[in-house]
């Protein structure tokens, strides 16, 4: 691939899971943004002995749905002025919806990436992309307009963790793969006897977690 | 504005305190109207399987709590700083809807050590007057524990509290909290089951230190239960979706299960939901509250509810806000330490340490909001503070509440934040880790207070409340000490790995949940110059106005506030029955 070109997001359906899965239609992310997010979740969740790659786990779909939905539009966020810049411990103080802030940070990270590598983030090799994310997360990656460290810590990383561990009904954690990985049994209705029977012992239900769709 | 038919008592807030006040009035058929800004959530997705079990929606996104887009708070750490709004509520989570935060609480019900009600006297006697810093305006509350004991007892019976008595009529009971205030009766139900982490904690603190651990007293029903009003609870199923969730099994003692359905059947009682109170209307000349002006959210119409007596029983911070916006009482001024409204605002100094034990199956998903095992040896003034340089303390214990996987995973220090090594650490430690927590007291500080923000308004166009708060030297020292005690216990457990002992320190950080136990702002007391309400919770200037909730606490202890809130609310209900029969200053 030539420097500066971006892999379009179109192939995501092919890499997104079982052959019979419906094609992915991103509702917030445009092609370049989707390519960035898919690269990000593949680096943060590589295919390994624990799970398939992040795209196949539905992590990009989760992030896209959150950005397109109520969270991304600023639900439960106080958005009246006056606007005053704050320290990190003051919490979110920007007059941007989370969706806009996500995309602003994404573009800024890509800009930083092009300065470093001459290519978009989506075009980096896995080790390169991992190193770049480390630079962003540690605060070493500086951008004149966007606090990339805050962007990553307070928006991107929580979305990544939620994508992995929320109920699959939200689009991530496909096939409950992360629940199986850690041994979380999901949503049983009754543990009144289990809390005694399995106190200090392996819990059989942890091998076959139940999600909302399994319930009934 | 339309004026509605007159009632004897109007209560602002359909939560726990308001429901308990209303119960005492309804028993005497005194006409009462409760105004609640939210709706009744029983019957919706939040209280039904499987949607009740949605960690993302109800816990991470706090879907049941007050919506910051409608109303939030501004904060700053010093009176000289410029406040910013909490644009996302995270540090504490006010409730809304029928039952208030009590509809989705964790159920911890403590009786504080009885000396808390006379804290200044206690410290002066034990350590001398000079031991209390000048900028720490602790006081005696003006009420004795033996006056509140019957109400603690009644609340425990109404809410079916599960627990092990620690002090029965002055006799210390094995397995209970030896520091609890003496009780006339045992808890109405046996304690909840202990978790594996609780067992480990119990064994170590007993064997290695000689402390006396006890099960957290819980308004979670350990069995099938019927309360004195004939209201029923099922047995807790330890489903792990408790605090921050509405219990679909009817096993959690909540106002929306135990109080409001009973009240709905009583003559003279009215609950109005979707009723957002805008102001307490009062007549400065006669020094009487005329009633409450509110917005009917279902019609958009402003209504006026006249009443003989007004009870403020909203969330802690809302009580203060309505007094300030209604110009009721003298606002506190930190420069001169005069005025009463907004003073003695306290939080809690909570902290913890993560414990990783490779060979123990913690199974954190087997738990409930209050399946804790704790010690009180380092709480409040249960230990000698001579030479320590601080006052107060906290409970130390383990409370494994459900292991919900987005928020309740623990990873050893140094674990990468993503990638295969991150996954491996999650897989290795999720079922084999827990935390020892400290719930630390917070005493008032001259510089910590509440007032109205000059710049920001809510969705109704009214000023937001402004918090000026930070953790002060006393909290930092007590948190360092108590977190150190927790670390000693953790070390004695023979853990594979320990996380860092991280005491609570300044600056206050608005991004992270630190507990919803904010207190003060309308403190009770015997001196009208420094208190908003009398020891009987009667407003000092407007005689027919009463305030109840944690907003009346002059300080916050190292225990959850609901026990004293409930006892004060039930007593106020009885006082109001006297007051409506014979108005005047209650003594």
C-alpha cells in the first residue's frame, strides 16, 4: 500500500465472524474511521489462544453503535455553558458530544501517525500500531489541539473494555467469548444454593455463560 | 398557577426518608401528599429479566440515576477557585423515581456507634478540647441514641434487615459487631450467606489479629419475610445485580416495594409522580411555609400544593438547594464561618487494596449488594487516637457484590492494558481476586460547604448547587492509617499478589465513583446560629418546615448513612403527627 492511502472498511463483513452473519453496516463511522477502529481493536485484541481478533469479536461494531446511539450523542451529559477548560480530575469539560470527540481524537491520532510513519494508523503493522497506541496512552504522543492521552483514557479505553465485557446484545463480546475467557457465568436467576455449594470451589456455570439472548 | 386542595403535610421527595415519614402519618390518617420528580420503574425493562441484568445500561451508564443533562452540580476544591459543572455524574449517583436511591441501593443498614450523636463531647472528654482542630466544626447532634433506638428497631423490621446482633441490651454477642450501639432486639432475619472472600477475611482477622468480624447488616432478605405492615420480601438469590439495579426478585428492602404500595392503600395518602418541585413558598412576615410549587412533568403545568407543614425529604443536595433558592435561612459564609445553610458538607474517605490469591476460588459473581464481612476496630472513635494526629476512622472489610465483568475485574500491578498478556491476566485473576475496602469517615471542615452556583442552571432554569469540597488533612491522615491497617490484613492473607495500598488523597477527583454518601448542608443542632434545623428537624425560622435525610447530619461516619436517616425519618413522622395536632415549636 502506498503511504497515505487507507484500507477501506468494506471487507469488515468478511472478517467479522461466522459466514452467516449479516454484513456490518457502520452507523457512525465512515470508511476511513472504520478502518482506524478496526485496526485499533485488532491490535488491542489480537487473535490468540483466548479470543478471535477484535473485529470478529464485534468490538468495532460495539464502538460504532455506542457512538451512533444515545451515548455518542451526549445522553446524560450536561451540555450548558459557560465552558471552562479543566484539569483531568475535573472530568469531561468539552462542548463536544462523545461521538464528535471520538472522531476528533481519531483524526488527531491519525495526523500524529502520519507525522511519525508517513502512513495512516490503519496502514501500520501490528507492532507499529501497538507502539503508537502505547505512545498515545502514556501521553508521549503530543498533538497541538487534542489531549490524546485524555481522549484515549477516558473515551477509547472504556469503550474497548465495554466492547469486550458487556452483554453481547450490545454488539461486542460476540459469542460471549470474553465471559468464557474469564469464567463469568452471565445472568443466572438464582444462586441461593450455589453461594453455599460453590463457596471456594470452581463454579460449573462459568464454563457456559448465559447472556440475555440465552435467557428464557 | 393552579392551587390544589389543601393537605396537612406535603413531602418533597418520594424516596426512603419521605416514605418513612409518610408511613407514620398514614397510620394516623393525616392527609399527606408526596411529590416525586421521577416515575415508578416497576414493570419496565429495568426490573424484569433478562434486561434487568444489563451491566452496561444500569451500572456503567447509571441508567436509573439522576440525569446530569437535567440537573447536575458544580464543584471546586477551594472557595477561591472557579467551579466547573460535573458534566457527567460519576463520583456520587443521586437517585430519582419512586423509592429514590433506595430503589437501587446496596442495602447496608448500620446503627452507628452511639457516641456519634455527641461527637464533640466525646472527643473533648477523651482527648481534651485542644484535640479538635479549629477548622473542624463537629458538634453534638442534640439527640440521644436511646430516643432513636425504637426507630432503628422499627426500620429494621419494616425492611426485613438480615444481620447478626452485636450488642443486645448491653451484652456483646459473639459474631456481631461489638461496637454497634446497644439494641433492644436482634435483627429480624439471620445474616446473609458469607462469600469465600468474606471467609478468608474472617479467618485472618480473627486468627492473626484477634479482631471481631461480623456480617454486614443488610436490607437484603436472607429468607422469605413479612414485615409488620404485611408487606413481603422473597429470599435473596445472590444474583450479583443488586446495587445500582432494581431487584426483580423482590428480595431487596426498598421503599418502592415496602412503603409506597402500602401507602397507596391508606386513606388520605397521595403520591404524585413526575412532579418536580421548584420552590417552597413561604411568607417571610409570618415565618410560615405556605406550601410547595411544582411542575407537573406530565402536563407542563405549574401547580401549587398548600399544606399545614412542608417536609423536605429530597436527595441530600436537593434539600440544601431548595432552602437556598427559597431564601430560607442564612447561607453559610466560609470567610466568617457564619450562617447555617450549606455548612458541614461532608463526603467519605473511601479506599482499598486488591488481593490476588491463585489457589482460592473467589467466584465474585456469587454475591449481592451487601454480602460483606467487616470489622469496626478502626472505625470512628473505636480506637485510641492519642498521638495519631487525626480523628475518625473507617470500617475495613470485603464486600463481594457480583463480579460484574466490565467494572469488577482486578488485574495485578504492571499488567499491560491490552493484548494477549492483558487477556491472560484477566483469565488468570478474575475468579481469584477481591478487594479489601475502607469506608472512611469525613468530618466537617470550615472550607467545605454548599451554595448556589452563580453561572450554571438546570433544565428548569434554576441555579445549580455548587460544592466547594476537598479531602482535607484529617481525611488524608485517617485514610493513610486505615488503608495501612487494611494492607496489614491483606499481607497476612498469604496472597499471591497484592495491589498497591492507595489511601484517599486530595485533590477530589470527579471522574471516579467514591460512594453516594454525601451528607450535611442543612445540619441539625441546638444552636440556631450554626444549624438549619432543631434536634427535632424543625426549621429554626420557619416553624412549619421540616428537613430530613443525610443533609441534617453534622458529620459523616465510617458507616453507611441509611440507618440514622431512617431512624430520624420515622421519628419525624411521629413528631409531625404531634405537630399537626398542636402546631408550635417541638421540643
